[in-house]
C-alpha cells in the first residue's frame, strides 16, 4: 500500500512525496472543491511505459485570507482507491494549477481551476486492482519548517486535509491486438487463416500479457473500400491467441477488433492485406 503523499518543502518549492501522515499539528483551512471533471469524463487508458497526462478542472472556494503559494502550501485534486482515511492507492497533482477568480465575498474567494494529473505506470500503478473506477477528491497540504540549525535545532510541521467523493474516474489497462492473414497470395476459393494475439498491460510485470477468453471480431475491408464489415467473432485462447478461417473471395484487408471491457480499453489491429488470385 502506498503511503499518503503530502506537501514538503524541498529546495524552496513544494514537492509531493511518499511520507506517512503525522498526527495533525496545525489546523487546515476549510476548502470546498466542486464541479470536478477528470479527463473530460473519459476513461484514462494506461500502458506500461508512457506517462499519461490527464486534464482536470474544478472549482475551489477558499477563505479570503488564505493564500495558496505552492511553496509552503498547496491544494489540488487526487484520485484514490479505498477509503479517504486509508488509501489503497492514490494519484495526486504535483504541479501548480491555473486558477481564475470567479466570485468573492467578505470571507471567501471562489476560483475556476485547471490542472493536470500525471499517471506513470511504473510509479502509480501496481496491480490488477488498479484497473477500476477510482474516487476523486481534493486535498490541501502545508508545511512549516525551520532549517536554521545555528541553535542546534531544526523543525518541520506538516498539515494535511482531504475531501472525498467529488466524482469518479476510470483507469483502464491499454490493450493491443494483432492480425496476420495467410497464405499470401492465395487462390480464390481457398482457405485463409487469420491469426492474431490479444494482450493487455500488466502493471505488475511491466509488460503485456495475453488476455484470455475474450471475444474479438474478425473484420474485412475490400480493396478500394474504406469500410470494414464483421465476418465472425472468435474467442482468445491461452496466451490471448486468436485464430479463424475464411474463404478467399477478393483482395482486401483483415483485422481483429476488441471492444474492450470494464478494466481494459478497446483495441484494433492494423489491417493485413491479402492478395487473392
């Protein structure tokens, strides 16, 4: 289980690092996060190598006398699994949002904010359970430090607050599917065998693993056409392998298409051309 990341001053800038949350040492302000939208409501699809940048927008209402400088304190949006008091995993913003004041009262300031979350599969995702619907929350972190050791004393005081159930965001494993039609060329009326493989990101191993017992459709696009049509449906076997046969009728392209599941994104193979003689 990852520890809750909180704000810490490093070289004069607020950095978010994996530190266990200490007992509350300072009061945290009352913030209101509303209208939170993550990735424009679309699923976040993550492979095994590339970081995925996720846009976030929200409304933040803060006390009028509170300045958030992103040096000694910070506020932002996080994704979490589990409970707010005990995360199974969490991903939070590590950059300063862009906020514009939209309303003020004698005691509060309301801002419209845009931010980004960066999902790094090698750092943020660890197991199959991470491919699910995450909860969305807001957080505030602050730190007071005295690093002047001339009096033989240094001190760090941390404060942290989080507000949960501000929405949801789905994280899915990226999928890959291939297709190979053979023999090529082939005589009209003969049998074509189309093989392929369906795999999906495995965050525990850092590679792609075969996705077993999943349906994929075999599609064909005739030469000169821009439209694929479904030929048949096949089920992936051990290792995620796909195999089907068709009768050769005309030149064109064969591909497999995977529609996706709740945990795994859809994928399409590149069409493989077959020359029918």
